[in-house]
C-alpha cells in the first residue's frame, strides 16, 4: 500500500512539474519574441535593486502598514516552502517527518516557527480580503481592477487560507497520533498553534486520526502543486518574475527618454557625412507596432505586472477621466503576448492574424493621453515601465503612420525649422531682451 502511495505521489509530482514547465517554457519563448537587448552593465547596482525592490520591497514601504502585511505573506510563501520540501521527500521515500531525526529537539522549534508564520499569513489574508471587499479603498474599488483582477486576488487569498488551515489540521492530527504512541508518527513535542486543535481530537480513534492526517497531507500538497500551476496564469506570476525585472530595470535617471539610434545616426551623418556607412541598411521600422518590435525586457515586464493598480492611481491622465490606464497598457501587452504565443503553439510558427498591439489592443486615444510624467514607473513596486511601451507605440504612430494631432505637427515643424517648439526664428529669439 505504501508503495502505491509513493508511486501516486511521484506521478502527481511529475504531472505538476511537466505542466508548470510547459507553461513556463511558453512564457519564456513568447518573451524572447521581442527584439534582443543586451544588458550586462553595472551588475553591482542591479543586484542591489534585486535586494531592495524585489526582495526587500522598498517601494511598498511608502505605506508601512500595508508593506508590513504584504511582507508577512511574502516571507510566509518563501519560508514555508522549506516545510514543503520535507513533504516532497516524505512522499517520495514513504517516510514521515524525515528531517526530525537530523534536527532532533530543534525540529519542534522549526515547525513552531512555521506555524507562527502560517498563522500570521492566515490572519493577513483575512485582513486583505476585508480590505479588498468590505472596506472602501479607492484604488481597489476602481473600474480598472474590476472583474478578473479582483477575482484573481480573492482566489489566491482564499487558497492561502485553505492551505494554511490544512497545515494546522494536519499537524493537529499528527500530534494526536504522537500522543497515542502510533509507531509511524515520530515524537516531536507539542506544536504551538495546532496543539489547540489536538485537544479537540481526543475522542477520535487512531484510524480516524490517520485518515484525517493523511487526507490533510494529500490535500495540502495537491493544493500547493495546483497553486504552482495557477501561478503562471495569474497576477502572482510577479512572485517569480519580479526578480529578473528588478535586475534588468533601467538605471538611467528618472524621466530620461532614450533616443532612437536610427534617427540619431541620421542626424549625425547629416552633420558629418564622412561618418555615414556606405553599406548600411535602412531601418525596418520606427518605434513599435506589435510585440515583435518591443525588446524582450519590455515584454517580460508585461508578464511581471502585479496588477496592483498603483500606476493607474498615480497617473494624472487616469485621475482626470482620460481613457489611459498604465495598468491596462501592461495587461493589453500581456494579452497580445498570450494570443501570439497560442498562435505559435497551434501553427508551429506565427501566422499573421491581421492584428497588432497598436490599434487592436491599445488605442490612439490612450497613447495621446499620456503626459510622459513617469508617475506610473515611480509608483510601481518593482519599477516596471508602461511608459516605455507607450513611447514606442507613439513613435510608430508618428513616424510610420504620420498620425499626430495638428498641434503636435506644428510643434514638430517648429523644432525642425526653428530648433525650438515656438514659431520664432533663432535670430529673433533675443529680441525680448532689447525691449527691456
């Protein structure tokens, strides 16, 4: 019987691992549909960002209470996985609490630490559920987060509460079996949280306790593996991708907009024709019209979005009722990535679907509403940049489609002819001073 259980566990682990790998590989392949971008500079500063933004959640502490609560869930997710490692080894070997003999008396302290952390996670999840669904938090009640984003967040919080409850019930039944001197259940001492559950199980028979403990054990690990495979489809993918996104985030000064090399080179060649290469191919595109025109880092950021809505709350265009929402920009890009990835999976190559990110997913009105103030980047907990997507799509609109308001075109013309946005020649620019 024990061998059958081990084989079932192994099969479950293999299936869950395969499904996760398949999804993760699809996401990776889709991300690298973007243009190449080599980023190897300032490694020390980049690792610093990983520890401060992704691991330390520096930006979250602008609201200390929420940041502290979020940190508890985050720490719980990381640390409790040590306990999951023991469950996996137990499942594969047919043992029970395999770490206990090695850690001796310290084992009880480890489990009690996990229990305190698990109880804290449960409490915080309840607080977050109340905060999201009962209390009026403007950001969380915005139309931008209505529908699936809200449901997704609630599902994860409820799942966390269920998993932690199963953990306590499993340990409570385990301790009850220890008290009854069951040979399979190693003596570990009392558990600080689940011990209160043990007191309520004294009237259970040994067989009932074994069934209860094993059921909770199986449901706990199945729930964890289910969460693992739900993760790549949800907002909580940022748990994984926040780290590379923080590492590859821009180190340029805040608000700096990068030049387009193709345009910059043309200006330089016009000023010094001797530097112009004779065999240079003309640029294929200006800006970006679809995901293939964006670099892979930008596409990774679309998958890394936490969907917290802080960017849209900080956006002046969103707050004044404009169509633009930075969170929606990231989600539209992710939706397009998903569609293209599915297209490639079905056809083994990308078959033109007559759709583009620009127009079909992100409208001209959204792009024109952006003030390029960088507030969305500043507000993002991991410094993702919806602005980089907006700028590239804008460049395509203007340089590829000549699609710009007349006011913008007048400004462009003035800059081209007068080297300034105003309709004054350079020679007349100092005339105001002569009148003083």
